C-alpha cells in the first residue's frame, strides 16, 4: 500500500518533468514517446509470440483428437464387421465424446487463430505508424534546427545593419571620425611643411647675387674682371644658355 502510493507520487513527478521538458524540447519529447512506444511494441511482440505458442499447442491437441476420432471410427467398423456390437457400442460412446471434445477444441482454435491474426495485424500497423513517426521526428528535428538557424541569421542580419541607431552604425561612425582626424593631421602637416618655401628661395637668390657681387669685387681687385663676368654679375638667377651656331652644310 505504502509502496504503491510512493510509486504514484514518483510517477506524478515524472509526468510533471515530462510536461515541463515537452515545452522546452518538443523533439526530445517526441523521441521519448517514440522510444516508449517501441518498448511497448516489443512487449506486445513478445506477448504475441507467447500467444502463438498457445495456438500451436491447441492445434496439436486438435490434430491429436482428430487422430483419436479416426482411430475410434476404424475400430467401430472392425468390431461391427466381427459382430461384436457390445464393444462397438462402447467405442461409439467414446467416439461421441471425442468428437464433442474435438469440435470444442476446433472452435477454440478458430477463436485463438482469429485473435492472433487480429493482434498480428495491429502490431504490423503499429510498426508502420512508428516508422512514420520516426520519419516525422527526423524531419521535424531538421526543420526545427533550420528554422532556428534562419531566425538567428535574420536577427544577425538586422544587427549587422550599419545604421546610426545600431551598435555597428555607432562603431562605424567612431571609426570614420578617427580616420578623418588622422587624415586632417596629415593634411595639416603637409600644409605646414610648405610654409617659408618662398622665403627660402628668395634667400637663396639673394645669397647668389651677393656671391656674384663678391666675386666681381674679387676680380676687380685681382685684375681679372672681363666684360663677360661684368655682364654675368648683372643677372639675378641662372643665366640664359647660348645656342651654338648651326654647322655649315
């Protein structure tokens, strides 16, 4: 009594757990039901095998009684031929009882055969249904995984939208701002590097002119002044290169 109540309580808890897990993982629940059905079917096949053994035993009994009936019929005919009606009458009574027993056993055998065939048909049908369920479980499992993957990919696609309102969009804006700042620094450095270039060029030209003047003074002091050198001192910057005369043909 106590063990029975305890078992019912445990079974109730298992049912609660099964209901809870069924909402969490329906494929696992379907697989559990499938496995349980397979176990029940296995038990049914074992019971059907035992029942078939009973049918075979009844069949042997019927076959034995048919032989008894045939034997009694032959004996009765033999005693009648010999004129022994008393013995034939006793055998006729045994024959009557044997025929009644045989008829009852044949009727029972028919019922057993019918019950066996009905149960066999049910088990075959259950096997086909289980195969269909197994196929559905595999299909549902694949479809469910695919739908979850599609949902995750759809969610990721929305997350990867580079909009200013999304995290990726904000990160992209920050990166672009940093790139703009770096490029601005490079441009400023380039612009600053060009400052004073003209002043440097003017200083170089002045120094060159002053050098020519100093050279002129030196040539005068040393008596080396020539018209060509005097003319060159008047030029600021590089002189013009004289073209060579064309050769005579």
